[in-house]
């Protein structure tokens, strides 16, 4: 396979000498897959040649933008829906509807997979989200409802509206729902063991979980709240899927895994899986401006009041990096924080510079969170003084084509006073 030839050639000689030889195009897979969900996952790792060669390490990006819904979130949406089906909370072709509150890629992934599985989708989002996302969701047949932006503690916040709408949708058929019934689960990863809480919004009036075998319920339309922030299926999609893929693709050798966190599912799931294979793997957080996670990792609190003056907070500020950064703890973030070894703050300016650098040098057209991840790779390598071919793996979450209206819009950036200057990356690389 192409994977083993990569490792074979690494042993023989440096990749940089090898890579310019022309090679026949290899098929990613010679199987016929079943439907759109068969296209999800099994993404290649792509070596970022410019950065790897400049730094003397191997920087490998998991090409998640190749998923059919265009992002890493396809894995999560599929796992959430499959787990709900298994628990008897969703039944295909019964008029059931999946609800989610999301500004980003998750809605597109859910809408895509829902149609393939026989469900409808309602996506609730703030009304300041880029119109192209609304258009994409509508094209995928989702019902899109835009609401006034609000804080997470407000019941009018879009995630809270989605939860409520899911309960109310099912209410006439399945009885009064009780939201937020908590269950404790024990999680074992290698030697570490922590207790986490998951949220189920599908609990009947008596407080017991719906019986999946109740024939009466099977044919009735159901409302289901996907709940990516709290739903443990998000973590598991990465712990069972993305993590093992990376381990196989790297021949069981990863020195560091670098990722941002939005819901936390990616860094927690992949990070915990890799550490369960090799506890030496360094898990590194790339945190954008306005997010509290850097502080949480470094100082144990999300938000340090002493430095609050003049600090941007994510929900108040229009940053150009989308999909990562958060100022509250979620079940999935909770799973991630204890295993993060180091964290870096990444500015909008650095992320923009990286995205332009990658197009110029590698022909890679990536979204804002991928760019943040790669800036963090440089900062981490510099801090550790690595230059002996160590392997860093990161996630290329989505492509630049999701970001035309802000991150990839030079006019927009100019008005926002964000310089577009890829030499910033050369400077980062040149630092001692
Ligand atoms: N990048 C993009 C483009 C995303 O949409 C998201 C999810 N919000 C992430 C990164 C972060 O992934 P996670 O939710 O697993 O932390």
C-alpha cells in the first residue's frame, strides 16, 4: 500500500529526496462502498512537505477535508446517529427528525448522513453565521432556523433551543421528555480511569430510558437531539476510528498529536487512544484567540480575571478562526483536558499567514482550524528543539472552500485589520 511504501522509503532515504519522482496515481481503495456513509473515514495522512523539510521533522496531516460532507465532523455525525439507532432512539423512515444547534460543519455532516439514513434534520444557528453555510444546509434538505445570538446560559441560545425542540417534537408521540438525565460511565484508557457524565435527552416521564424493543414506539416519529458537545459518541468516533487509523498509518509511531478543540471530541478521543498505545505520545492543544482552553490547561481555570482587561473572549468577538475555541467545559472537553501535555495560543494573524503559506508552498487549500493546528506544530517543535525526524500528526479538519466569506476573504481581513503575510511563517520557522 501507499502507507508502507512511505515507511519503506523513509528508512531508505529522506522523503524530501524521494518525493519528486513521479508515481502512478494509487487508488485510495479498490472496494465498492455502500452509499455516502461508506465514503466517511479512512482518510490519508498527507506529509506537509514544506514544514517537514524546513523543520527536520515529519508533519503529517489527516486529510479530513476528503470526507463526503467536507470535514472531520462526518465521523462524529455518523457515530452519533448509529449509536442512537442502536439504543432505539432513532428508527429510519419513520418521519423522525434530528435536531442540532451548530454554527459549523456538524450540521452539514448530520444533514448529509440523515438523508442517507432516512431522517429529517433541523439545524438551529445564530443569525450572524455566514450565508454560505445556510445555503449549503438548505441544499442538503435541512430545515434551518436562525436565532438571535445568546449566551449558553440563556434558554434562547441555539444549542438550548435545539434540545428543547427535539424534546417537543417527540412529546406528542413519546410522552413528556425529561432533558438532561445524567448517567455516569467509567472510562478506562490504559492505566488512566476517569468518570464522565453523558447526557441523554431521551428519557420518558418516569425517568427510565425508552425501551428500544417497545413495538409501539418503533413506527412513531421521534425527535433526537444530537448534542455533539455533551454526547460521548463524539469522543468515541475518534477513540475507535480516527485514532486507530492514525496508529496504523504511522506504523505505530507518533511522537506528538496536535489539535484544536471545539467540542473537544477530536483531541480527547484521538489523544486518549494514542496515549493508550504509547503513553509517551505528546498531546498538544492549538487554541485560537478568545478561547479559554489554553488557560484551563496551563492554570486550571478557563478564564483568568487578572488578564481579563483587553482580552478577547470568544463569544464576544468575531474571530476569523471557526470551529475551535470555547469558553466552557463540556463532557468531551472534560475528557481531553487531563491528557493534554502542552498548549499554544495561536493568533488570527498566524493562522491566516499559515493558510497562505501552505497554498504557496504545498498547494494545500485549508480551513482556519487546520492552519491553527499547523502553527501549533511549529511552536511545539521549536519549544522542544526537535529536528531529528520526529513524527507529528495533526488534523486537517476542513478545506478552504468552507471559508470564502471570512478567513479566505482578503477584503474582509483588511477591514478587520488582519494582515495577510505568509512571511510570518518563515519567521516562526527561522526562530532558534
Ligand atoms: N475544525 C473545524 C472546522 C470544526 O468544525 C471543528 C468542530 N467544531 C473542529 C475543528 C474541532 O473539533 P472538535 O469539535 O472535535 O473539538
